[in-house]
C-alpha cells in the first residue's frame, strides 16, 4: 500500500467517525443531514469544517 492509500484510509476512518458523532449529537435532524452530506460529499474539507463548526461546537 502506498502513501496515497494510507492517506485515503485515514480520511475514510475520520469521515466515518465524524458521521457517527454527527448522528449521535443533539442537533436537529435537518442539521444532522446537512452535516452528514457535507462530510460525505467533501471528505477532507467537510471533515475540517465539521471539526471546527459542527453540531455541538461553540462559536468562536
């Protein structure tokens, strides 16, 4: 497995973790759906957005 494969695997695991955390959050159903779609459609960028601004996060 080359470096690209390992990087992709790490992003996949992080995305799955993010989606599980999104679904377990106390956010409204529509917010969960939107965040899940963002993470699914934009794996790396969506993961970064979720980490800093996802459901359950406090505003800066």
